[in-house]
């Protein structure tokens, strides 16, 4: 049975670590989302993601009015009708749940973004991390490896912290060395896991000034709640995590597809 | 001029003058090669905004190693060879023109091979001006030691709010002090008349180059930053010669014909941006193509305008050379730099600024002391900062840059609420 009301729109976020897809209907209701590893086959991962959301809603590809792509692999998805950057997609997705002015902090596997949006929902500017893994999910993966933990166990481990430790290095590799030194000094893995999260937050907040309402998205935010807690503490404000935080890019670009379709329909009216 | 053959590339409309440009640049290198082989003239190295007019007046063939640095970057030889300079103690954190040039010399590689060179031309004297950075002196001193030849120059003021008479006087005294060494190497006396003539030609070149760049002030822009980085060749290496002026008269005519015909360098120009900072030489074509595909003309730049020397005056050669070298954007403090950028934004009707933060060129990266933020607040124009480098492509992420640029243009497109 098909949920929602036609026409349907699909957004695909071809990220460096994960491929996300979102299916929405004519009213912008979210019918299905999915997250799976990107791997080395961008098209294959995206094709599976699209099939997953369509399957979940009982729809077939021809029933989709438009499929748009975002993410670092957006230009590789030749089946997409159009693409937008993840900067646009995350901003649009967040505005579906919250009104501006606000700041979006998106922390993904390979990059982090800060996007400023004004009271009318206009994007004012953005900052992306430099070509460096510090402040991203890759950094947490590396730290988990150093601490001999599965990445999925890092958050639970960090929650057991007893001592606040400051990691001073900018570079992921140097931080890894610094962590090894701290292990030799007898520091506890839980405290070092907590320090890793503190490092991510510090690197992200160095990118730009953040004031006012803050909405956090991305896989790191969705799976590592300590990042949200530490962001809130550092900014002394509530950091909102909207629904579909990890799939926000896919949802945002699906909303773009819908908006373009509505605009085209309106333009076609006599 | 005949109607423009509207040959376009994915990077924008092609300039017919470019064929002539190739001949002009080839003749420049041929003259240096001939001087080196047949000893027909002494060869001097000069920094790109150094006191070249002294060298012209004394009959030197003048070679500009920054031009070689750019060629190493554009040809991507830089990334093959700069490690050799790093291994000699020249840090990856310092000017990648320097490290690629010295690395290329050590590796025995040069893009000048197409002009018949097997190495950079050996200098009889190297003449620097530190108005742009200290690295140029260190760069020249490497070769001074290598070839046991004199390295002389001007140790300039930097970070000036206003260029005062005492600054100019101090540089004039340094220029005067250079003359005996240069005369000795050239084995001739400096003639006042020849110096005036060289300054006159430099000023004429500067004026013509400014006129060419200014054709981008109209909508659509007749020339982009990416074209200008190539077209500026004669303004850099042939300043003070009639050949440079002759070339820019040809280019100016073609550009003015484009303006008259309302033909832009980029098809269907939708947005106009200003570029501050160095080019990313190894990605010039990719960036030109990307901006053109987004219907963006990068209409003006600090970099290409750095070879506009309004102060030059043949009636006061040394004083005007000194003033021109001090008035350069790169030698100025933050406040005059910001005023300049604001004026350029108005003059060229830009929709936003792109700042290139070049990892190894802090002097040409105006992002590190809050300028983009202040400029955005003052002009109400959006600003984008790209991380990269002039030559070291390890500091540049293609995907990051692409997403940043596309996202910035989407922001310009979506001026209404999302």
C-alpha cells in the first residue's frame, strides 16, 4: 500500500562515508529514509538507497516525479535529475523543522560545516573545515581505533568519564600520537574518549562565530549525543537536533526537488 | 579589428590575442637564451614588482623567477619537484614558488624547456625588492650562492597605512645605492635618458594593462580573472619595454570590441565576483571552467591589478619607482587594503568576494586578520574563503573547493528565502 500523496520526490545524499536517501510526498511529508555505507561504488550505494526508500513506501521509480542529489558524490549520480550542494540541502532541510535566524552545525564523516541563516530563511554564508579530518567523524574513528574500541562503543565509553582531559593537537595523526602518550601515562580510555569529543567540538567552533539558535545535523550528531551536549555547554545554549539529523541533506534536497516542481507548476498556470 | 571569431571553450570565450601573446612570451625567453649563450647582454633576475627599470636602462635581459614559479604550478611540475627543496631545508610552509623553483633547479626540470632552456637562466646579478615578502630575498640568495654572483635589492617597508615622503626617500636612497653594483655587472654607466625612457614605457604598459582589466567593469565582463592571469605575462616580464605596450594595445582593442558588442567572456553572465589572493595555478583551468559553468564572471582581482603602477612618472624616475613599489596593495596595512577592496567592488559591480587563503603565501592571503568578515560587514556582500595554495596542490581539495564555490553561487541565486 502506498502512503502519502503523489507527486513523490526523492533526495539522495552521497556522502563520503554514508549514502542517505529520503522520500517525501506532495505535502512534504517524510515517507521513508535510509542510511547505508557508501563504499567505493557511489552509484551502487545510491541505487540501493533509492530502492530502499521506494520499497519501504511501496512505490516504484516511475512514480517519483523528481530525484535530486547532494553530497560529495552528487555529480557522480548520473540518474539524478538535478543536484544541489550539501550546504543548500542541509539549510533547506533544517528550515523544514525550524525557522531562522539560526546556525546549522553539520558534522559528517569527512567534513564539518557551519551555515548561517537569517530571519527570512536566506543563507548568509558558510564555513567548511579545511582539508583536515580534525572535527569530523573520521577523527572519532581514528580515536576509537587508538582506544581499541568499536566506533559504536565510543559514546557509551565516554559517558563513563571521570576526568576532563584536553587534547592539544590540531592534526588527527598528532592527536593519535598524543593519545598514545596519555595511555602510557595511565589515563583511562573513557576519559580519552570524552576528550576526543571535546576536541571535535573545539575544532568545529573554531571555524566560525556561532550565536543564537543552533541546529545540529549529520551522522556524528545523530550517533554521538555527547557532541551535542558539549556543543551546548560550549555555546551556553540549547542545541536542537531535528528529526532525521543524519538524513537531513537527503531530505533537504528532496524538498528542493519538490519546491522546483511546485514553482514549475505555478509557472505553467495560464 | 575583424569581427570576433566566437570560439568558446568550456572555460569561456577565447581571446584571439592569445596567439600573439604566445609569440611575445616566446620572444622574451628567446632573448634571454640568446643573451646567455652568446653573451650579447648581461642577464639579471628581478622580482616581479622589483625595480626593473634600472635593469632595462642598463641593457640587461631580465628574467622573472615568479613567472617560472607560476609556470611550474600551472604545468604541475611543482608538485613533482618541490620535495627536493624541502629536503634541502626549505620548509613546505614557505613560499611554494620558491620551493618549486629551487626544487626544479635541483631536479633539472623546467617548463622553459619548450623555449630551449635546460635549467633556469644563470644570472649575472639578482635584484630583489622585499615590498612583497622576505622570501624573494631568500630565494635569490640561494642562487647567489649557487652561482657566486651578487644579490642586491631594496629592503622595503611593509604594512603601510599611508606612503609618506620619508618612506619614499628611504627607498630612493636604496635604489641609488644599487646603481654602482648594477653598473659594474653591466659594464656601463646608467644614463638618465635611458632610465626615463624605461619608466615611461613601464607607465605606458601599466596604463594599458589597467585599461584592459577595466573592460571587465562593464556588464558582461569582457575578460575574467582567469584570462587575466595569463594575459598579464607581458606586464610582469616585459614591463619597461615597447613589446609589452605593443601587445596590450592589441589586447585592449580586442577587449574594447567585445565591450562595444556586449560580448562577455562568460556566456550569459549571471553573477560577478572579485578574487583576492593568488591564483591556484595547477587548477586554473578547472576553476575557470567551474565558474563559467555556473555563469559567474570573476571580474577583478587584487592579484592582476598588482601590475598597475599609477605612481610611475618618467619626470621623477627613482622617486616614482620608489612610490609605486610602496603603494602596492601587498605592501599596505589592513585599512588601505580594505578601502581598496571596497572601491574595486563598486567599480566592478561585484556580487561577492572570493578570498584564496594560500597556505604558503601569507603575504598574499588577506584572510588571516579578519578582513573577509570586516569587508562583508562594510559592503553587505557575501564572502567565500577557499583554502588552497598557489603551487602546492597538497593544500588544495578539489571537492572542498567545488562544494564551497557551488554552495556560494547557490547562495547568490537563492537571495530569497529557501
